[in-house]
C-alpha cells in the first residue's frame, strides 16, 4: 500500500521555493532552480527584520543553517565556504587591514581573526541576523558577535555604502575587502538594479584598496553559468583595470559547487 504524504504548506517564489511537509521545511530551491530535499527537523529562530525574513533551522546532517528570505545562507557544516572565500593558506592576513561587507553570520570575521590581522571592520546592516547567529550559530562565529568591538575588530551596524563613502573621504586604504553580501543575481532579467548596486560597490572598493590589495567575494553556484559570466563581465568596467582568479568548492548546505572570485589591480595596464 502506498503511503500518501500530507503537504501542509506550499510557497514558491521567483528565486526560491519552500515546501513544508508535516510542518518541517524539507525542500529548497538552489541557484539554477532545481529542488533539493533537506532533513530539517525544527525551526530554532524565525523573525522578520526591517530588511528580510531571518530563520535558523536545524538539519540532522548539516547542523544549524541560517536561512535569509527562504535562501540557505550558511550552515554549521560549511567551514569550507569561509575558507575558500578567504583563500586560507594562500593569502597572508597577518597585520593587514581588512573590510567585510556583510558577513552578519560572523563566520568570516571569526576565521579572519585567527590569522592575526591588524584590524577588521565588518559592515552589516541587519542586527537581527547577528543576534540570532550569536545564539544559534556559535560553532561558526564563536563569541565575535557578543560585542561589536574588540582589540583588532569593529562591527558597524548600518548601510555599508555609507561607511565606504566615509572611508573614501577619510583617505583610508585597506589590504583586503570581502564581499559577503547577497548572492549575485541569477541573470540580468532577474535584477538589473542589483547588478547596478554591485557595480557601484566594486568601484568604491577599488578606490579603497592599496595597489597590491584584493577584493575577495563569493559569486554563485556552478550551475548558474549566466550569473557567473555576468559577474565576470562586470569586472571589465572597473577603472583602473583589474584581473581576477576564481576558485570553487562544494558547500554542504548548498548541495552544489560554489564559485569564488579574487580580484586585484592589473599592473600591466595603466589608468
């Protein structure tokens, strides 16, 4: 006899779908709009901030997972995401000055501080994300979100663009800037405005980087080839000219390979 599953709630959006079976979220949509099944057994946190819906759910195999606007963001299983983003073992962060754009889960800040940088400034707009992660995601963020300032780091809550503008006016320069913001859009048709925002962020970041500085960011899933290609094309518009390298890693809670990009000034081309 075939057993029928009772679906208690179904919600599908342009980017992402959620199907809840017996009150548990078990199916999520990845970057190329395929559906994947997750073994989530409970919701630990769920509130809506002025910016987004914030959830932390528990997976029996992946641990706790931060979900923002119904998009899986990072899980306790995902150290490889953070290590690939920062190119651990390839970059030297000791005594460096660093900016993180976004990064509200605290994972990147936590791992960078282990490398003994001179200073890390994290710019995060959504305080609710930080408070939720400080309570439910401590295995990835440690205690760095418990207070917003330490011996060699500072967290500024607010619009990162305003802080970047202030840094520019002050004449500040940094060795590394990390883009740990929202995912790159799937295509031009999905969000032209967001592409415009990315272009503005990139231009401002390269005004703040030292000549040997780097902009480090995640891009999107390997299956979203149009998105990855469009991001690379955005780099062609940066002045002065830049070059880039890419890396990839399988991120457990994303259930797919993810693309990361390291962008730096092209010393062979003049402004």
